[in-house]
């Protein structure tokens, strides 16, 4: 059985760049229903999952929260 996928267009709230993410529809619905995103969509990168959660792309997230030098 083939998994149904869909492309989700997610704009970054900060830079307004639209990112197209290909997701498994069933897993995406599971996340929307309350499953933890890392459990529902482990195939997505950290940046892609953050974009879905907060609407902030990886580049903008890194600008907002730079790693601190130790």
C-alpha cells in the first residue's frame, strides 16, 4: 500500500519565504491531532519541523536564537 503524500506550502513568518514540504498525509493528520511532531513526522528535518510548529524557517530561527559561544 502506498502512503499518500501532499505538499504543504508553509510561509516563514519572518522572511515570508514559502517552503514546500512533502509530508505523509496520515502522519501529518496524526500530528495535527496531538501526536508529538518528532514521533509523527520523524522523516522531516529539525528545521522543517520547526517551520511547521512555529512558522519560522531554519535560517530565521538561527538569526533569532544564535548559538552562544562557550
